């Protein structure tokens, strides 16, 4: 009788562990990459459930969000154009990547390489490069934004911040 009770207790514990494991696995996990985006179009971002690929922060808004799509359809997400630049610099497909950015001025997804970028904007990681569809005398091109980001000429650099903002 003790042997049967011991077996039943062991089975009950195993069932409880299985139930907990299944419930954990069923919960929404965060997204960092989506495969199969062969159309290379911007995908809907699940806010507060999608991680920035570079900094791992949860993406909380589409404002300045970026999507990078490799030629094979793999799609990565970023909360700040600066994060995308840092991540992309050494990727073998960097010259063939499709990039989408969500703009401040028109509130829509556009080709990030054709966007214009402010240098003093509030962005998720405080680099300052807010995306715009329309050019102004206070914006720079995608190529210039990339160069400045890679040279450290962004609002996270105290000297550059002081130069730009006068503080």
C-alpha cells in the first residue's frame, strides 16, 4: 500500500510540474525576430512584447521604430534608428537590407534610407535621430545619420550634446 501511495504522489508531482511548464510556455513571449517576411513590408509591432534587437529594450511605441529585413525575409525590430545603425554595421547583408522607419511628421512607415532625420529629437535610446518623411533645414540624410551615429556624434555623447543643445 505504501508503494502505491508513493507512486501516486510521484505522479501527482509530475502532473503538477507539467501543468506549470505548459502554462509558462503558453504565455506570450517577447519577439525579437520574425522569419518569412518575403514581401519585405513593415510588420505590425506588438508594442510591449517586441524587443529591440540591439539594446533588448521593449518597444513601447512605433515612434521612430525601425524594421530591418534581410534578403531571406528575416525581420528584426528596433526602438531607435541609432540601435539599428549599431546593429547593422557588421552584417554581411547590410548593403541589401530593406529598412523601414516610422516617421514623426507623417506617422507612417517609409523607406528608412529615404527618410530625413532630426539630430535633437527625443528617441527611445536618446541618440536624437528622429525620422521624418519631409526634409527641412534641421534634418540630415540617412547616410549622414549613419555616419554621425558610428562616429558617436549623437545626444548620448556629452560633448556633442552640449554643442547641439547648448547645455
